[in-house]
């Protein structure tokens, strides 16, 4: 057992390429501000134009396996990032306070920053989620929440690395863990099994945003009660980003699992098979006539 743990620790923490990692602006791959601006702008432009092109939908027999592979890659990667960052934090942190508040002028190097870098690159890989939504012609799923999250989260990760921002290990571990669940949900959908625990995934996402305010407050407390924390201006970006996501997710929750949702579940329980076959699952507009027909 201890051999297995040592092997995991070596591959996720102590490997020379991980231990000796350093984020060098304009030198490390994808580290220049020009790259960031170009990537985010290209994502927004492609999303805007492709969604307006009304492309013919890619047949599900082709798209579903691609979606399943993509979701599997992100599921596994999220798990590795959560574990890698957790083990690196445990092995590097000199004391508990360090996890929330790096000393000022902390250099962006070592295993914890390596995982922040992989996390940053994984957020660019997540752009493919949007492409899959467009190719499946599910334009109603291309929401402001989705596009805003996918573009802004890349900027947040860039700021983490550029400013050696305190508290990112906690945010990274929490977010990657929630994404294990989220991509398991998407994988299952792509394989044709719609899990009954969709609401649980959304609940976890909302808890994640609430809990981030606890660590953000702690960081501020440590910053003003001691000799300061590294990357405090990135703190403001995180507060605004997480507050807006919390608001958008609470709205998403109300829309998807409000009283109409309970009725929808009732309809599904009554086995309206034709509904699923004809319309997909979540279109509440299409639900209306069915809901009205529920016997009192
Ligand atoms: C339960 C959720 C995870 C997902 O809600 P949705 O309403 O999007 O889910 P849904 O039931 O419509 O999704 C099922 C459909 O997604 C397809 N699908 C499968 N894999 C996918 C992938 N990797 N990206 C995008 N879509 C994918 C399935 O084939 C299926 O299509 P078909 O229906 O054709 O069979 C929710 O909590 C949520 O996050 N909603 C916001 C929407 C969003 O974009 N979330 C991800 C980024 S925000 C984020 O990530 C926040 C965070 O950091 O935690």
C-alpha cells in the first residue's frame, strides 16, 4: 500500500518536471498576455459566428462517441488534477495558513503551480464543450452562463499564475472534484443514460461557490492581520467572478428544478416515452402541454 502511495506521490508531485516547474511569462507555453487575449477572443468569435451559421447537425451516431471520449478525458484529467494538487499542497505547505495565504513575492514555481498550469490548459480544452453543443444543434444549451464561464475561467487561471495568487489550491481542488462529477454526468448522457442525480451536480456547484466566499474572506483576514498575501489584486477578480457565477447558477437551479421541474419528474415517472423520443429532455416549453395534461 505504501509502495502504491509512493508511486502516486512520485508521478504527481516529485517528478523533476513537476517539482522544477516555473511559470515564466512570455516563455512558458501559453503564458503571454497576447496568447490569453487571442485565445479568449477567438473562442468568443467562433462561438458567436458558428452558432449563427445554422450548420446541419452532426448525426448523433458520430457526435455521441466523440462527446463521450471528450467527457472521459476531462473526467480523468479533473481527477488527476484534484489529486495532484491535493498531494502537492500537503507535501509543500509549511503550515496551514500557507494554503490560503502565500507569503508576498512567492515565485510561481514548484508542484502546486504546475497543477495550476495544467488546470489553466484544461480550461482551454473545455472550449470543446461549446463546439459539441453547437455541432449537436442544441443552441438552447448555449447559454450566457456557459459562454461567460468558459471564457472568464481562463482569465482567472492566468491571473493565478501571473500573480502567484493565494488560495488557488483550495479553489482548484474543489473545482476539479466537482468537475469529476460534472463530466461523469455528461459522459453518462453521451452514453444514452440520463442520470437522476443532475440536481445533485448543480447543488455541488452552488455549494462550491458559497464555500469559495469562506476562503476568500479568510484570505482577506490573513492579508490584513499579517504581513500580507501574494496576489491580492487577483482576489477582486475571484470575488466578482464567483459572485456572478453564484447568481447565474441559482437562476439555473430555479429554472431547472423549480416547481415545473417537479411536475416534469412526475411526467417522466408516468412514462411519457414519446416525449423523450421526440423532444429531448429539458425543453420546458415543450413540456407545457404535457404538464397541463397531468390528471389532477
Ligand atoms: C447538471 C449541469 C452540470 C449540466 O446542466 P445542462 O442543463 O447543461 O445539462 P443537460 O442535461 O442539458 O446536458 C446533457 C447533454 O449534454 C451533452 N454533453 C455531453 N458531454 C458534454 C460536454 N462535455 N459538454 C457539453 N455537453 C455535453 C450530452 O450529450 C447531452 O446531450 P443531449 O441532451 O442531446 O442528450 C449543470 O449543473 C450545469 O453546469 N449547468 C450549466 C450549463 C453549463 O454549461 N455547465 C458547464 C460549465 S459551468 C461550470 O463548469 C461551473 C463550474 O466550474 O463548476
